[in-house]
């Protein structure tokens, strides 16, 4: 090969390589990032191999892409020949069978050919029959309805899809543990599952926001969130923090600063015991907060408020009765004695004083 021919060959190879790289990087992104505009600088997002990034600022929008859509795959030799079949769709926690079933495409068959009206009627009957086989009993029907409630709540609250899936897993665990029943409805558990999943994922929503789109009351949703945490042993922070402070603020007129700090320290400790035991798992955290403050008041011999006053203080947010405060405060007192061997609050209060120094 002459030198001139070699130079032409080398330049053509380089040009082909550059064109190949340009073609690979010029694909406008729809999957996996599902957007073509950079969220930071509004630049164009492109895909190269399994990574999506902005061509202007270099922000990596998505990496290690896994295509979750049903696609046709060739099951044969590596040269691409062989019979092609539709792959299974991705696992979806918001379906009672996790989505491991065939999807019926009512507009066309597996090869993209249009269906006749007779074929469409046939596929519709098959889909209905398959759905009936999926839902075998009443509990499965209620679980399926709970999943639909979760999708509705998370959609209205603009929460990411993975939050809905986490909430669906919580609800499935609740169904396996037989938590629904009595005053603990499926609708309340769906709302409580969304509360916990959103908090765990770093997209916290208040109970007021969740209740707005839930088929249950504020009290029942907050109680359901606590029941899920306690009964399932979930390592998820409470959906509502500072319940002791809410009760103490309502009693502020009758408390001095030192008494308020001691009651807060001891009440928080009693709430931790209530979650460990658990004590009153099907009761809202605010009701347990009122019971904890009353139990702490009796442990310190303060006698600053009656059970009726504690119930009234908590009822500014959630309806709480005097009988509940009495029942749960006694249970918390007994749990404290079982754990520490006495009803002396000195060890807990001293620990709090050391932490404040």
C-alpha cells in the first residue's frame, strides 16, 4: 500500500470513528432519564451506552439503565436469529402478583398486527378472566384496592414512583401480618404506609396533606402509621415528631421551664418504650404523647394536670378521650417499671441533664 493510500485510509477510519461516536451521543434521551432537558441548566440530555448526561454542564441524569418495558427478545444464537418472544414486564409491588403475568395488548398482537373486532373481544374476555384468577379472595380484593389508594395518594401529592412502591410493600407486609381489621381499615393503612414511605425516602408529607386524599380520618391515618412501625418492626422514623412538645405547649400556662424540660425528657423516653413494647400500637402518636406526659408527671410526683386536661391538650389536634389517657399512661408506667426495675425517674432525668451541659 502506498503512503498516499495509507494516509487516505487512516483519515477515513478516523472520520468513521468520529461519526460513530457522534451518532451514539446524539440520541435524544427518553429512557432511562425520561427527559430531554437538563434539570440544572436546561441543556440537552443525551444517552451514551447506559448513561444519560447533559452535553452542556455534564450532569449525569441517569446511569446503569435497565429497560423495564415489555420488549421482544430473540431467544436463539448470538447472531440475532431465532424465534422472538415478548419478555415479561418488570416486577411491580403495586400489583398483588408483583406484575409477573402476560400483558394483553388490546390494539395489536405480539407482532404489531391490528386485531379484528372478534379478536379484541376475545382478548378482553381473557384479560377479565385473568384478573379474576389474580384476585382469589376478599382479602386479595381489599389489598388490590389498597394499592390503588396508594397510587392515588402518591399521585396527588406528586411523590416519586418508588415512594408508592415502598408504600405498597408496607401494605403487603401489613396484610401478611393480618393488621387490617376492626378500627384499622385498609384505607387508613394505605394512608399510613404513604406517610412512612415518604418520610423514609426524604419526601416528607404532613398527615394533613395525606389525609386530604385518603378515605379515612386524621386520627385513623396517624394511628395506622404507628401500627405499621410498631407491629412490623420498620426501621422508619415517626411520621410526626414533637408530639410531646405539642402537648406541653397546650399546658404552657401551668408549667415552669425546669418542669417542662424534665417532663419532655421523661416523656420522650416513655414514647421510646411504647414503640419497643409496643404499647397501644393502634393509637395515634399524639394520643400516646398525652399519655406519656401524664405518666411522666406521675413518675415525678408533679401532679401538674389531670387526665381530662391532658386529653383536652391533645384534642387540639386529634380527638383524645380521658379513658385513653388513663389506660395508656398506666401501661406506660408499668412498662417503665419493668424496664428500669423501679419507678424512680432519676436515671433518665440525670442523663438528660448531662446531655444539656
